[in-house]
């Protein structure tokens, strides 16, 4: 009787070469096309094979270095719903695709196209407010902060679930803030309506003095790289009947005359609102950064006057900004880190939206800490030989830790800061410090 010995050899699995339509396009849709599509901020669209193939090696390189998609939160602290970071497997797939000379594959393998709202990163706006006329930007020099008052003419209160500030010329917009001016507010009353003006243009000392500081709630903030606000169902910002939107525009010059005509788009809530969103800030405007200092620390802290749900963060500095962090200062000297930005990038000012809101009790102490690099080793430093203080223009500095909270719908910003007062059901009292 004869036996045959069969030798079975386990061979390594051979993975198929990635293709654009099957493997790469889904990644681009989910992580890149918010910016990389026609009419958006990125320098080239990445929507089709023809558009993407010339940049295959650049995409592989940028994702391997994790410079794209831009994201600066240290994974040590917090989880964020808008984190666009790629998994290691996705980065390896993009590298393999580039190394294989970027094959297209079969178009039938493509995922369904994403239906973007033309001209917006939010759903089709229910209301759009545009500067009535463009603002002319000179070729050089500093442009004082511009204000544009845009009446809403709302006959009833509007709850806003999504909002977007959309400059027509992103190159010259350093940042923009849209404020909600309540009908009873005296802020900038007497200023011109519908036309850009600066504090210097105002006719009384009080108007000029009050221009930069307001207790009005912020609808949203725009800065390079930032995304629109999109709140979960049941969460919204309130724009009261008869309110105005006041745009604060910081323009910069770029060597040639141009203009900008910024718009604000609003999407109203279609479901009952259970939480009102307020934008608060931790600001230190009394610092002095010595010449040449590579690691100057500035901090500020404050206690919440009432209970709130913490939703998101938006740190803001200028060209010397190096790092930023948000913390809770707990009893007995303990520090609970909420967000760490070890490498702040002025050209990508992102918001960081918590994956799960954090319930904060009245009296919780929040802290923001910024560091600044005023040395010659900072390639963006306008003047390492000068001391730096707070100022509007980019050659000065700012230290602002915006953060969003959710409260009872009946509580506006003024009432939220009333310590020890009787507040509507669902809020608590906090002792006066």
C-alpha cells in the first residue's frame, strides 16, 4: 500500500492594489472634500479621479506626516466628534495607492456622490444676510476692525441649529465674529446700519469706546480653517425677534487692492429646543511677552455661575501662538485636562466639539493656558526683538479661549451670569464669590 505525503504550505495573503473608486474616494469624501471641492478653501478639488491623480504622492506624504487633514488636539485628552484624523490603515492605503501609480479601478465601485449644498457647508440656509455692499481693502497697511450691522427683521424668535460665516474673499479675512444684538441692547446704537464702519468713524466717545466690548451673545466665529456651527437636534442658538446681526470683520492686506462681501447663513431648528447654546470666553488681555521669549505662559481662569453642559472649544491667538489648553481646576490642586493643543497653528484655527457633552456644576473653575513663541526661531514672528501686548492686528497678540455651553432655553447670557438669583427650572443657584 502506497501513501502520498501532501505538503501544505501557508502562503501570505496577497492584498489587492487599492484603486481610486473603491478605496480612495470614500476617504476623500469623508475626510477631505469639506475643503477640497470646487469653491471651497482648499487650493485644489479632490472630487474626481482626474483631479486627484496628479496629487497622489502629495496626498500620501501629507497624510503620512499627519498635516492633512488638519487636526491639533492631543489624543491624551478628550474625544471630539469633528476629528477628521485618518486611521493608520487609511494612511497606509493612500501610500499603497500612490506607490502603485494611482490606478483608477472601476467606476462602478465608487460610493454614491456626496450632495453638498452649493456655496455652503451647511444645509441650504433658511435665511442669508449679506453685507449690502463690498468692503474695499487697500493694497497695504493696517485695516481697523470693521463693523456691519445687518438687521434680521425677524417678526418672531428664531432658533438657529446651523450657521456659517462665508467671506467672498478668504484671503483678506483674518477673522470674523457674528454677534446677536438683542432689540433692547444699547451696543452701537447710533452707528450706521448696513455699511462698514470702524470705531474711529463713530461720532461719540462712548460709541468709540464701546465698539470693541460687548455682552451680546456670539452667533459664531470664523477664522482660517474653521468650520460652521452645527448643533445636535434639540440644541440651538436664539436670535430674538427684532435682533440684529453685527459682523466684526478683521481684514488684512496682501499687496493689491481687492474687496470682500461676507455673508451669514442660518438654518432654523425644525424640532423642539431643549437646550440653548451660549458662547462664552476666557480672555486675558493684560499680558506682556518679552522680546525673544520662546515659551511665554499666559493663563486665565473663571468659575461658572450656573450649571451648564460643555459642548466645544475654539482657541484664538495670533502669529506667536505656540500652544493652548483648557482645564478644570479641581479641589486640592488637581487639574483635569479637557483639551491640549501642543502645536497651535494660526493658519488652521479649528473648533473642537466634544463627542459627549460634559455636565459642569455651578462653581466649576475653568482655566485656559496659552504659550507664545516670541523668538527668532518662530518663522511667523513679525518682530522677535519687540515686546508684545494685546492688540487687534496680527503683529500684536490675543489670548481668547472661546467655549460653548448649553443651558435651559429660557436662560440668556445675561441671566446665566446672575449668581445667587432665582433662575428658571432646570438651572441652579450659585453663591456670589
